[in-house]
C-alpha cells in the first residue's frame, strides 16, 4: 500500500492501520494559504497592518455575498434603489511561509475587527504545489521574494 495524502495524515494512518502487507507513507510539507473576507471600509487598516508585520504582497478583489446579517431595508442614492441584502466585501488571498501564518491571522483579526455582525471570515488551508511560470521554479523557491535568501 502506498499512501500520498499531503494535507491529511490522519486519513493515511487510518488506511495504513486497516491494510495488510508493506506500507509506505508519504507526507509532504505544504505551503499555507490564507483567504479573508473583510469589510471594504477596513481594507486600508488591514493593508497597513499587514505591511507592518512583513506581508508585502497579496491579491484582493471585490466580492459580494449574503451572510448572517438580517438586513431588510433598501437604500436609495440619486434615484437608484440598492438592495442591502448583498453586502460589498473585499476578498484577500495570501500565500505565506509557515512561520508567518499565525501572525498574519492575528493581524487581520485585529485590523478588520469592528465588533459588529459582518466583520468577515478568515480561512486557511494548504497549497500542494506552486510553480513560478517565468522560471519554472517549484515549491518554496517559487514563492520566495527578493528578501529571501536563496538556498
């Protein structure tokens, strides 16, 4: 039995325990990724806070969605009625080094916080592989920046 489960060693171990014969377990270290959905009004604070903890590059885009808010009103501006059921937010995506994950989560939690419903969400997960298109570099070398020492 050969197992390859990059993010879920517990599933691999369960399969190994229930199998017979030779077993090989392959676990690869993955690169963490963080995605956050925040209030548009908190973006500048989050961006500044990320810069202060050394996170210089990330992607973001506008998004809208429906959350736990129970908004039933419509707003109008210059004769146009806007449905406030669809909330405007920013979606942030950051590929991180392992050692930066917790401080980045804490940074966004603090900077995006208002204490009101709708402050947003943070999700983390692992990327199995990354490839820099220009150079063909893979893994950690593909996500290294100018300040990272080449090894």
